[in-house]
């Protein structure tokens, strides 16, 4: 499918789009069924792009999957991403690890320069073992720290599920040595008496 231009609104429409941008900060990958942006030609200099339909975004170890997204670019670099879904999904690949921290919410916003991700609207997060459910969660991609934001309504509780690490299995106990058989005193006395007679 090709690029379409609405001259009246000066809006570009690009169906089935795939965008890949390599930079010293990492690779940016965007896929969606449709993208729209203001202007007469594609530009990332200072622009806001809107994506819809099976939106998939990868950047700096983070991954977003959503129904729709709005991305803000400055000087050809992604500055901010806002995605919405039912729910939208987020994951972060930890350096030098196979583990991915994950989360979901109705809306997820990524502050790219600050490496911060905010999940809001029935937000859920897990580090692979422990889980948090609350109104909003802020996740720092640099140090992998997390902050929960509780809403003002009483039902907006912070629910945490903490699973302790499995204890290490105890080593098999060393089998106790069986005591050597010792005859009773009467048997020893009988043998001594018999020997003295012989």
C-alpha cells in the first residue's frame, strides 16, 4: 500500500507501516496497520505521529504493544510515546539477563530521555516473581525501580503479591555409622570363666 496525502488537512496517511531508525541510543522499531502525521512528506524533525491497529514499538530494551499510539519526535529522535489499549502491554529486557519485567494498563506513557514509563488505569506490573496492581505505576528503566501511585478513591488500593524465593534444598544427611556389636556383660563373663577353666 502506498502513501496518501490529504491536501486539505495537509495530513499524511501511511497504511501497513514499518519504521526502523538506528542511532547511538539504540534501534527504534515501529509497526502498525496505519500511521498519520501532519505535513506533506514524512518527517521526524519536529513532529507528532499517530499510529493505530496492532501497534508494536521497540526502543532501548523496552517494548510496547497497543491498539493506538501517539509518538513525539524532536530532532529526529523519539522523545515521548503514549499508547492506549485494552490493555496496552509493556516489557523491559534486563541487560545481561533473560528476564523481562512486564506490565499492562489502559494507558502507558514513556519518557524516553528520562527512561521512565508510567502505567495508568488498572495498572499491573511484575518483575517475574512479585506482582503489583494499582491505579498507576512509574517504572525507571535505568535502575529498574518502581513507584506505585494510589488514587484518591478508596477502591484504588495497592495490591501486592510477594513470592519468597524458594529455599535451597538441604543436603542429604550423612548416614550415621552403625555401632559395633558389644556382647552383654553376662556373655563376656561366661567366656572369661570358660577360658580360665581351660
